[in-house]
C-alpha cells in the first residue's frame, strides 16, 4: 500500500505545479465533460511515461503495486488464492478518457469516468494455489496478466469534508466495471517448474480466458476499486474541490 500512496502524492504534485507550464490547458468549468476529458488525457499523455525532474515528478507508467490478493471461494469454478507482490502495472499511458459525468458544483453526487485502456499489464512475482475449472493449479514465479483494449467505467459518490474552513471531496462507494476485448495470462514456473505441465496450464488459461475472467471479474474489480478510490480521494484531498475548476 505504501507505494500506492507514493503514486498518489505524485499525482497531487502534478496538479499543484500545473500553473508553471505555459502550454498546459486551462482549468475547466464545473461539469464540462469535454474539457475535463481533454485536460485529463493531456496529463496522462504528457506526464505518465517520462516524468519531469524539474518539478519532482516521477513516472506513473509503470505504476508499482505493492500487494494484491485475489481470493475466490470454493463455490466458484475458479477456486484460487492468488497473490501478487511487488508488481508493476504497465500501460497507464495507454489510458484515454472518453467521457465523464458529474463534477458539477455540488460535489455530493454521483460521478463517472469512462475510459479505455489500450493495453494494461500486471507484471511481477505471484503465488497461486487452487483449482481452475476443475484443474488443480499451484506455483510461484513471475506472471504477466495483460488486458487488451479494455473499456472501463469508474463510478463513485462524492462526499464533502471540511478542512481549514474549506470543502474537499472524498470518493466513496467506488465501483469499477471492466470489459476487456482480450485477456492474456502467463505464469512462469507453475508446478515447481514442471515445464510440460506449466505450458499446458498456460495454454488452458488462455484458451478459456473469457470464462475465467467472468469468474474472477468481481475480485479483480474489487482490488482495483481500492486503488482507484485511494487515488481519487488523495488527488482531491490536495485542494478544496472548487479550486479544481474555473471560478
Ligand atoms: C506481458 O504480456 C503482454 C502480452 O503477451 C506483452 O505484450 C508484454 O510485453 C508483456 N510484458 C512484460 C513486461 O513482459
């Protein structure tokens, strides 16, 4: 979690130095979807991959994820305990916002972000144990889970809170819905490094990617909801809500 918080602080830093870039887009009016989409895509495109030493900005792509756990109960055909430790998410720079809803004058309402991620990969050490569609699976090593052309909807409810006489926004009840066109799995060193068994399992996972995704979708979306919730709340904890918009 500590690395996620690092990322959040960095995002806030971007917003705070915005005024120093003469070419940067001007702030948007409340609820101006097209403008908010444009400004957000600008920051992702210009700042995600390279960072900027002068403004003490580190890279957002890759994005470190210290720990993520997916656990599916015995009642699911995909009954696994899967842990990722010290992974990176690659591909934040391929995210494009298409539409936002909300962000009006009244922050205590539903807000929605609609975006597409061209290619997002979660890469790093894993350990897994359990059963996938009746086949036992176990192992630990390095994995790569890649979502291709993924449509994402993020919904949350704004909750106001007061600090030093000003009103800030916190994101609550955050929900994510992800619809990938394709999902690729690769787990190295399955079954204690038994290559034949491991190759078979990887082929099996990719052949059945959609059925497996349907089973683990809620767990994955839940894990990412926590990350997004923290990011959004922390970005908006940097300044009073109204300061993000043109007066
Ligand atoms: C992860 O897998 C995807 C799809 O197979 C591939 O394009 C990407 O380069 C891989 N990423 C890493 C860091 O190995």
